[in-house]
C-alpha cells in the first residue's frame, strides 16, 4: 500500500460510539485509509448495553477496522462517565501520544423513541426524554471536554460531530419529538462552537449527518437485511432513497484525508453533499440524497431516481 491509498497511516482516531451504525462504518472507513482507530461503546462480547442488541460489539468493530487495513483498538467506555472517558484519553496519550481525529457519534437512544413522534411534550415519557438528552448531548460534551486537549497538542486536528439532519433542515423544522429535536440539534451547535475554539490551534470542527440510514437496528425494525432492503421500500416508498452506513463512513474518511478540510470548519455537511465533493458512492455505487428528496417532497412529487 502507498500513501495515496492509505493517507491516514500514522493518524490516531477516536470514534466514540462505534458499536454499530454510522459509528462502526466511520471507524472501518478510517481504517481502510490506514488509520489507527480506537473504537468505544457499551456493548461488548461480555456485556450488552440498554440498547439490547448483542449482535454488534465494539470488539467486532475493531476487528473490522483491522481487516480493512488499519488498526482497530476496542475500549469499552460509557461516555456518560467522565472517569471512564478520562481513562480512555489517558490510554490513547500513553500508547500513541497524540489524537488526530475525534468522531463524536455517541447516541444509542433509538429504543427510547417508540411511537413518540407527533406527541406533545407533556404527553411524552419524561424519564425517556431526559435519557435521550443524556445520551445525545451530555456524552458529546463530556467527550469533547476530555479529548480535545489531546487533539490540539498537534495542529490540524479534526472533530466530527455526528447527528441526524442538516443545520438548514433542522433549523426550520420541528423533529416531532422535543427531546429528539434537542438531542439532534445540539451537535450542530457543538461543531459550530468548537470550530471557533479550535481556530487558534489549527483545528477543524464540523457536523456530519447521514440521510435515511440503513443501520443494523433500522433494518431489523423493517424486517429486512442489507441484501434485501428494497423489499421494505415496497411498503414505505421513501425508504428507496435510504443509504447504507458505508456512505457516511466514506464521507468522514474523505474529510479526514483532505489536507484542505479546514475550509469546511463550523459547517453542517451531509453524506450526499460530501459524496459529490469527494467523488465517492455508497456501497452499491449509488449516490442517494435523502435530505434533498425529503425537502423536494414537501412541495411536490419528485422522481426518486433523481435523488439516488
């Protein structure tokens, strides 16, 4: 392999929340470009988190990173516990002496949503709503607080906040559940603020969103697999513009490998937008643009083929 095919060789990355979905795919794609990737999460081969899915573990994610060409290191971490996160960062510092890329992808709140969309705030389960804010906001704040000091030790560090929805979309629309809305808007503001704070250190911060993501959990919910996911689109046509986690994984990896990535700092970016910019596709060779399709659907009946 050459530096052209492995531009991230020697780079140290932390993907916080890499058990499954976007986080796992991001970790694997960083590994495919040669990076050393520390992957964290709460589900291991010995312990299952509150999400309740034993089918994906951080050990498996680390193995996939290594198989892709990088070096995967699994570190069980609850990002709501500052001491566990501090120990994680100390370990990276001790073993590598640097951190080049921090991906804040911690979530794990899908199981709290249930049939909650469309309900008024006072009709929602308060405990579940507050848990969403812990999982989607507090975890990111704790991780940035403790990991960024290591990242800024060397110029050029990158922080990627991962969320659901672009700044343009979320900024003008209510995401139907107040707690979910808050949890998914907070990373947008975090990236905006961190971009200002990292400026003097030569660092970059962005927020990235996939479109309609065919995560392992989403596929299971629809009763399909990645091989036959189009069967679900027969019942829910909009699912036809969904994307695999590989798409957002390639988006973040392309950003990390771009020496001119600082031009994006503070911005909200989608996997579809970055696919055009960096000339990559989803795993099946398509370029789905779920957010473009959703917006176009609000005022008309767009041809899905134009957004895939």
